[in-house]
C-alpha cells in the first residue's frame, strides 16, 4: 500500500500533468474534469472509482489496478490495459474515446462499452464473454483469437470479425451489421 490512501474523495479539475500524480491508492473516489495525460499511474490502485470527463491518454498502466471503475465521457487514447493488474480488472465505459488502446490478452468479461469510439483498438486474445458494445464504433478494431461468447454487437458499427479466428458462441448481431462478419470474404452485400 502507498503512503497515502484516499477514500470517498472528490477531485475536480485537477491537472496532474502540472503537479504530478499523487502516489496513493484510491477507493470510492470521483475524478471530474481531471487531466492525467501522459502520467505514470503504475502500481496505483483505483477501486470503485468514477472518472468523469477526464483525460487519461497515453498514461503508463504497469500494474495499475482498475477494479469496478467507471469511465464516463473520458479520453483514453493509446492506453495499454493489458499492462494493468489483471486481478479484478473490471471497467465500464460510456461516451468515451479509446482509440488506439489495447486490451491484448486482457480478461474483461461483462465489460460495457456504451456509445464509445474504439477505433483501432486491439482486442486480440482477450477474454470478453458477455460484454456489450452498445452503439459503439469499432472501425479498425482487431479481434483475433478473442473469446466473444455472448457478446452483444447488435448496435455496434464498423467492426470486422472473422468467425473462424474468434469464439462467438451466443454472440448477438443485428441484420444491419452482419456484413462485419463477412468482410474477409470480400463480398458485395447490398441493402
């Protein structure tokens, strides 16, 4: 445990890039309008925390614990979630931008992505059973050897998933986005 421990604290409009990140652990804290961009969050524990309108782009996440954390309207560009502490890794995202981030080999079952932009995100070898991509843009996202059983893609857009290279048992799709499963065959699908 770090020297400092914060519980049920609110951090509003803090610019951690100017003063450096606090070496502490955080439980049930709320970060609103905070800038963490490029900061080293390695080995910091965030348990049951909420991030609202924060910028965490390009942060270092070596051993970082995100347990039961919610990200709402956040900018999370280029994050390597596979470097997080995978014990209890549990995150939810809404109205957030995660472009160029990576969940390579991450174990993130039941994760919700609600109205998120996930362009060029790497989900290779991830275990994502029962997750949901609700009204989310997956343009250029990589799914390879990914466990997607019971994942809801019914309102997702711009994905390309090879059914032969991923586990999709019970995954949900809509008629309008089935073409995302057939792109590798270079078919011309009308309508």
